[in-house]
C-alpha cells in the first residue's frame, strides 16, 4: 500500500487507518474467525487499489470496503461447507441485502467485543495484548514484537496460534459478565497501553500510522471507561495516557530535535489535557483500589507539578516507583526508579540501584536502560563507563532525533 | 458446535476414597448427566475402566507391539468423557465447570472437528 504514492493510494491508506479495526471486528463477530476477517479485509483493500483509480473514491469508503470484504467472507465460509458455516453464510447474506452501501455510520462498532475475545482466558496469556493490537489496530507482528521485547518470528507464531484457537475452539463474541470482568479487563488495559506506547515511540507523529496508534489507544481507553465507569484501573490508564499526550508538542523543539522531559518548556504542555487527566485520576483514587495504572498516572501528575513549582515532586515520584516495583517487579520500573534516586540522592546511589537489575537479560537490548546508565555515569564523572553506555544506547535507538540527542550528550 | 469434555482424575486418590464419598460422587454424576440431558446438550459419554486395564498397541517395522498399561503415565488419568452440543466455548466451559470431577481433578474441553 505504501508503494502507491498517488491520491488513490493515500485514500486507501487513510481508509485502512480509520477502518481497519472496525471492519475486522464487524466481520469476525459474524464469522468467529479473526484470521479470515483479516484476510477478507486485505483482499478488499487490494480491490480498492485496483478499482478506485478508475471509479473514483467512493462517498462511503468504509461501507464500500465492508461490502467487498463481506462478499469475500461469504465465499470463504461457503468453501468450508460445514453445518456451522451455513448459518454464517445466511446471516451475512441477509446483512448484505439490508446494508446501506452509501453510509459508513450504519456499520455497528464491535471493537470492544473483539477486544474481550482477544483477552479470553482460553487464549495464551502472552498472546492476548498482541492480539488486540493486531486485530483492532492492524499493527504488524514485527512492530508488536518490538513493543513486547520478543522476536518477530516468535510473535508471528503466537498470533497465528491464538487466531486459530479463537475460531477452532469457538470463543464467543460477547461482553464478559460482571464476575469475569476484572481478569479480562486487565488484559484489555495492558493491550491498550501497549498500543499507546507503540504510538508514543514516534513523538513527532511524523509517521502517520504510529501517531494514529496513540490516538486510537486513547479512544479505546475512553471507550472502556464509558462502558465500565466504575473500574479504577481503566480510569488510571486513561489519565496516564492523557498526561503523556499533553506533553507531545513539547517533546520536540523548533528544529525537530528531541527534548527530554526535565528540559521541556512547560508552556508547551497542553493544560486542558492535564486538567482532564487530573480529574479522572481523582475519580479513580476515590474508589479506593490502587493499581499499576493509577500509580503510573500519579507519577505523571507529580511531573506536571513543575508547571506551578518549577520542579517535579521527586520525593513523590520515588515513593510511587517503590510501590510500582513491589507490584510489578518490572525492570523498566526499576530504571525509572533509579532516575528518581539520581535526582534525590545523586548518580552514585542511582547506579547502585541500576546494578540491582543489570543481570536481567531483557535489558541488554533495551535503550532506556543504557541511556539512564550513561547519564548517571557521566554525572558521577565516570567518563569511560558513560561513553560505553551512550554508545550502546545510540546503537539500540531507532528514532533519529533521539539518536542525535544521545550523540550530542555523548560528545558533551 | 460439539465439544468433548475429558475427565481427568487421580486414580490413586479415587482408590482410597471412602465408600460414602464414592456414593455421593456417583449421585452427583447422575444429577449432572440428567441436567445435560434435560438441557438438550448431551450427545454421549462413557466412564472408562482404570488405566491399569488399558493396553497400548503400535506397529514398528511391520511388527505389532502390545504393551500393558496406559499411553502416558501422569498424575491424572483419563477416566471418562462426555460429548456435548454447545453454542460456543463459554457454554462448553460452564458445563465442564459443573462436572463433579472439576472439584477433584481436571476437565479438558476440546472442540470436535466436523468430518
């Protein structure tokens, strides 16, 4: 799709971005087959690339794509010729007749049900969040793999296995009952956060697709909050994402260069989003059940304090990371905690804290670990160690602006 | 869809169970089977004899080998099965959870492939 540089190619790409998850969810909810829905949809996109240059871009692109993809799904179900699929064919034929081909608004939104299918306990736990990212947002296995720190081949197999199980085992497209909700909701929230992080990795939003992931993640977060207003962690996650989103513009200077959090111009933070985040977080903490996302959001809140006082509340940040580390045992949390220690007690104490997690094999290829190590070593006057750590961080960074920033720091 | 509910139970534990517990469990199985019949989901099912009374057979290099005992030694053994008709996995899982064996052993739910 990227090869088509003309107006049609762009229209198809825009439709892919806006409609992918909605159409996969719609088709899969009817066939029970996520992989088949994805295949039907990609055939529909291919058909659009062939037809739109001649016929012009349709008034309702989503409805056009759905009509083609539905037809492909009917063919797919017919080829199987089983009793189970006969019902599917009849249902979809009936919908084909009553569908309004000239309106995108009439297509029901099944994305939340699809998310809960992906988070079903019968699905391998490590596949649940990646599955949501792929099926709802259309992320490819390689992008998901890098967000979850596993190899693309492993992630690819995991996704294929999970999709096969959804259709083979007959996992239903329905919203969970109250008693099953907490477990299922955790998996959904994890996936939304991973989607947001994937979009966050491109702070300038220059890659339209990854900017879109952050927007979509916030949208999904709002959707879950709307449907589950009394789930404090869902509120915590939304507050966390809004806090981060509020700082998007400040993460680049006029020349497009990377600006780290502690050097950002607070006047470029989005006050409206921060206020919304604070209101949501207060609503969550009033419910009296603490959790990972609320703690992460509270950390962001303690950073936002800099707007008024000129300095982040590092004491609160360290306490929050202490609590997070007890809760998650995550090496990523340990790195952030070390940064807070550095602010409060100096770089040598922070390096000691980092050493405690240095043995974790996942960190060997994790850029923020080496960048944190480099910064602290430099502050401690250990030039050789800082130089070595900067080099590793630079080698692991994919974003050119962040790479340039690290190279400048290394040379300083 | 059709699902097989496989009943895995600890035979050694069962052998030591008190007479009264066995009677109670058989009663529970009877009620469970009737509930599935009444709901119209039951397709079939059987109890299996102890795994020690099983025999495995395979052909190697054209010769048939027969061995005493079950295929796999494990803590739990296959002790029976039900075949049910259920609209989806969640419905099958909720029937599996009601089986008296879910309390003592492990239930496995497997979709049956349409031939």
